[in-house]
């Protein structure tokens, strides 16, 4: 199985839960968005509480959690974006 290094960027509530603004993570090059989330939750179990409200941005493109296959490349940025309220 091939693994590549990724840069995770944490925003808002996710950043508060994790206690980081960014980190590097090793994951398979081909992974579904849901599998990627599960790998992240293994490292940061408290994130499970916001699972239904999170979206990713991979290479600055929104990705919902699900069966969508991601093909990641070394250095790709994965942003974890929790719910954002506005008004």
C-alpha cells in the first residue's frame, strides 16, 4: 500500500478540538473521503462529535464525506471545515 504525506488545515471548531492549525498526516494515495475522515478521527477521537457537520476541501475544492474516491498527491492540502454560522 502506498502512503503519501498530506497537510491538514484545521479551521474554527475543528481547530479548537484538535488544538492545532495544521499538521502533516500519512494516508494512502487513493482513499475515500469517509476513509480519510476515519483516519483523522483515529488521531483525534474528539472530532467524531462534529462528523455530520464537517466538509473537506481537497486542493481547495469542497468534498462531502462519503464514498467519493480521492486521489491524493504529496503535498496536497486537505482542509477540515466544520459548520460555519453566519447571519
